[in-house]
C-alpha cells in the first residue's frame, strides 16, 4: 500500500521535496480514514510493516486502526523507505545502492523477509516509487514500467514460489479491485504492461 498525501507533495507544496520526513496533510489523513472504513479485513491482519518515514507510519496507524486497537504493532523497516534522493526521502536511491553494493538486492531481501514470516496476512505501507522496485515493475535502467500507485492505493500479492527471488504476483481480486482489466474485460496482469509508457 502506498502512503497518503504528505506535506512533501507537489500538489500542496511547490518546494515539498525539501521537507524532511514530511507528515501527512489533512487530506492524507482523510484518505487514510476512508481506506480504514472501506478495508474489510482488519481482523485478518497478522503483521503490519511500514517504512520508517513519518508519512508511511501515520498512514499505517490511521488506515489500520482496528488492527492496532486489537494489539497489532507496526514493524518499521528501513529497507522499505522511498527510492529517491530528494531531501524529503531518507537514504540513497536504490540504483545507486545496487551499483555500490552489486551483490546486495534489498528488494528480494524484503520479499524473502515477508515470505518467510510465520504471519500470513501482512500489510506493508511504503512509497510509490519503491513499490515499483518491490513488485518488479522497473526496467534495467531503474525506470518504472507501470503507472504510479495512487495515494493509499492497496494492492494484494501472493508469492509465486519459494525461490531465492521470492517472486510475487498481484492477485486477481486486487487487479479487479483496482480496475486493471483488458479491453475484452479480462483481468490483465500488471506484468503484461511492463515496457509500455507509464
């Protein structure tokens, strides 16, 4: 899931990228309240994960309040931070890290970390561009190959196999919920859209 609108957003602040660790705007909080209201599986969540950036943590707290009320804690994962070098994002861009540490693939590590947990229904609140890396929707240049995740957009994935890469595939339910269908009305896997202009 992508976080709600933050004060770093160009929609509310032309200099937003310079805001360090930006909190959610009121609109972002409202988006989270709506997501909380429409999400039907709060009682099924076994684990909440989030980027340690303020906007992601706030999104997780507000969007999954019923789960937190029943005792769920949020595990903040630095490996789920945004993948950009703007001041509003911490850390280094993923493509820079891959060049500097070519044998370390942080995204496969995160997928394996999630897959190998005992909990089965896991929520990860992260950032739009990072989500493309996590889901494999980037080309060899590090450019996203599918459209942007919308603020508080929720997508559901299953693991395809137990291999080292911990490959994931978006569920049919998620594709339908998010309107990802072909011209013939058939569900289109987002991976089929790779390589097309975003």
